[in-house]
C-alpha cells in the first residue's frame, strides 16, 4: 500500500525522515516537496488548489489509485480536500495539527514570524541559530538536518533558504474557499487527528469537535509539542501515528 506524507508551509519532505522507516514494512512511503518548497521548483502561483492538483498529477503519473495519506498543517488541508474529492481512494488518513479553524493566537504569531523572516544568512552558524530560534523545541539532530535540506549553501559560504520567497508574501498561500467543517463531516475513512499539546494553531476545542464531526475519527494529543509535532516530539508523534497506520 502506498503512503504519502505531505509537509506543512515552510517545511520540506525530510521532516518525515524519522517517521518513514517505522511504517516501511507495510507501506511504500513517498514524502513529497510541495511546489516552492525544498527541492521542488518555484511556481507562479501557490495555494490549496494548486497543491491538490499537483498531488493528483503525481498519483496519476505513478499509476497509484488507492493509498494512505498523512498531512501536516498545509499538507493536512491538501489531504482533507483530496480525500473529500476522492473518498474511494483513501485507505486511512492522518491529519496533523490542521483543522477547519485556526487559533487566532497562532495566526498572529505566524504573521509576525513571517514578517520578520530572513531568507539568507552570512554563514552556517547564523543559519543554525535562526533555525533554533524559529523552533526552540526541535532536537539538535533535526536542526542540523533542516540546515542540510531546507537551505542551499552558496559559494561564498553563506546559506539561502530554498523556499520561494513569494510564499512569504501574505503567507503566499490561498485557501480553496471550501468549508473544511463540511468536508470533515463527510470523510468516512479511518482518520487520526494529531494535535501538539502546546500548539497554538489547532485549538483543543476545535480538535475535539473535529473528532466528533468526522464519522470515523479519533484524536490524540502529543505532549511537549507545539505546531510541528513530528519535529518537537519525534518519539511521541512516531508512536501514535505508526500505531494507527499499522493497525490491521
């Protein structure tokens, strides 16, 4: 069974490096770089509809009909939209810290962070310091990996983010315009909702309502993790998500 892992805004495919091997005995795992992220090419436009179209085209190119799907944040939106439009194709679904509503605290924090974001750094140490500042919970091993995969070393010794700078203009991301509450209510495949215990994007009450609205969903809260659950608490995230995906 193919399993596709979709990252969040500003991330790249390697955020799943610790998780993917845990389910490799059952699944053929694919981790994708969304357009404008990681090693994918930059594009004229960005948004949920583009992400869904890209994902649909990838599946068609690979000849894949039925699959399992994990989506984090932006990728969670892509996963919900695709599942709603192709319910017969999804064997099971994991939505990580993404819901039909965004906590105002998190929206304001992200807006401030994007407004102050830098795209280039004069040396390796400053780039590493920036990664640590952006996510203080991230283990040092993952800080180093982020530098290797999300930044491009330049000939003069400086480092530059691979992510397209256009993505940072007004978040550079446009929603589909669809009501995610209505979409959640008709997703019938087995679904796991994963929330970081310290997250300020998906509020606890919204996550609980999602689990009630979705016909076949359960909610797990991973402690000691904020929005990027798989990076803040890899053991906690890996355990709950792999247990769900490996169930008979």
